[in-house]
C-alpha cells in the first residue's frame, strides 16, 4: 500500500468516489463512511486531526485519544487472536515512533 496516497487519489475525473480503489484498500464499514461524504474537488489535500479545535495534531491530544481508547477497551484486551496478530503487525510497520503509540504504548503491549 502506498502510504503517501491522498484523498484526491480516491476521486475520479468525473468528481465521484473511485469505488474500485476504495474496495481494494478499505473494509466495507469504512467505505460506507467515506462515501457518506461528498468528494471535495476544489480544495487541495491537507492533513487534519479531528481531536483538536485547530485540526492540528499535538502530543497531548494523541495521548488523550490513546487513553480514551484503552479505557473503553477499543483495542480488545481479551484473548482475541486476530487482534493480537494485528497489534504485532502494527509494531513492525516502518514509521515514526509516535505512530507506534497508537499500536501499543505501555498499556497496549503487543
């Protein structure tokens, strides 16, 4: 998977979602959510972070998000083999260390 894909990669020349490409890269639930928003074709792609008023990531908001996910057990702390395998694979991804925070951290040990 190309980690540098941008939203405009998923929009056709006609200005509609490229459903074929979406199906290659996302699960059904995510595709439905993506397609619930109309594609925006008159703006350049940019990074946003939904967990701050300024739409900009900061460590405090990242830590808050991880803490809230842990407290609601979103990561499935049970004996779910599939989740454990996914966590291990996430830790092997070559990325910035701060991204690994979302794959584990001290409370979500792989």
